[in-house]
């Protein structure tokens, strides 16, 4: 099922499917590492929920929800046994 990046909760991972909006917005986000097919994980959110910190391509990226709303992702299911402790 396809979601917007902003819909994922902390700890959830999605695979980037695309970016909506202007060409300028697409170029800016692509330059920050938001690339089709790559996995992106929500690390944490600010106390009021905006901005949030994401892990992508081995680094952390802070992004406002307004920008995260333009990124389409498919949620990656947890592998068996992952997260169980």
C-alpha cells in the first residue's frame, strides 16, 4: 500500500516511490538523498511532531512535514523476529 512519508510513525521504514510537486522541489529533495527505491526510516519527531528526523543512505536528515507530504513511499514490513525482545 502506498503512503506519504509523513504517514509513517517513528521506527517505521518505507521504500521511496516518488516525489510530487514542482521540479524545483523534486530536485532539492533528490539532492538531499530522497531517491526512488531507497529505504527511509523515521527516527524521531520533535515534541510537536514537526520536524522529524529520517535515516536515509546512511545519514540522518531533518525534514518538515510539509516536505515529507510530497514523498510517496511503500511501507516495508518488519522481518520475522525483528523488533521482538
